[in-house]
């Protein structure tokens, strides 16, 4: 079975432009992205703690969807609102095309802990930690994402508007039911993986293809 694709995005919003950012995301962007063939699910988050104010990800049928012609055409032909948001409102953009190597646990949670790795992570160590975490009743599920090699990927029209994006090498995401548990796990993960950038986020909303 092919591994699903993940588009992982961490960013901040220019101060004073939050209403426009929110209006674009909720009024246009999520539905537009889920209408691209191969996109299955998207979820938005806002930070409780960490270095990025916002985090969102999209699940696709395979990583190939994220370099497909229909998706690239969308990126190279942004709507007027998207053009404005990308060039004026998005800041500190970190966007990475990944493959989901494992998902464990049967639920989605209300809070998420993310460990962002800037060097290729030890997948075996992450899998071992994930299997331990999902045995806790407070944990809904977890996923490991490994970045695809960005070399050879075209720089899209949207990325040019943003002035270029940062990348990660991989990510461990843990979903919890409650904020206190997410904060506790985040603190533990900071000690166990000192090279990772740890964030705690609350879920704002999610959308799947059956919601369109």
C-alpha cells in the first residue's frame, strides 16, 4: 500500500492582519485546496506554545499529489485573495512535502504536539516513542512524517509571493484529548529530543472531501 502524502505548514501572521488571514482561510482556502484531486483531509491549528503561531496540514492519497499538474496549476494561479495573503500577511513560512510513514491510534484529538526536525530524524526511535505514547488514554493518535527531497521540486508562484519557504526534515505529531496532556507530552519530548522544535497547538477546524 502506498504511503499517504502530507503537506506540513507552519507560519505566523503579520500583526494587525489576523481578520484578513482568518477570512481567507475559512472563506476560501480550505475548500479550494480540498477540491484538488487527491486531497483527502485538512486541519488548522493555533499555537498554545512554540515558535510558530499557526500550523496546518493536508493529507493526500500519495505524495505525488503534491507535485501533480492540477495542484501545481493551482499554486501557479493564485486567487486575488490568495495573492494578497501570500505576499502581505503570511510570515515565517515553513512548508514541506512529506510522506506519512506511520499512523498509530484510532482517533483525532483536540490538541496536537509537533516535533519538527531540521535534520533527518531517527525513524526507529520515533516509532518506538510513538507506540509508547499511544498506549496512554490521554493520547488519541500519532503520526510520523518524513520530508521528500526538495531538490528538483519547482518553486511555485505562491512560494515566490512569499519570498521562499523554510523546510523541515521530518515531524512527529501527537494528538491529545486535552491541553494539559499536550503540554506535559511537549515538555517530555523537549527533553527526549533536544534537537527538535516542539510546539503545542489547539485544533481550530478540519475538513474532509465528504464535507465539500
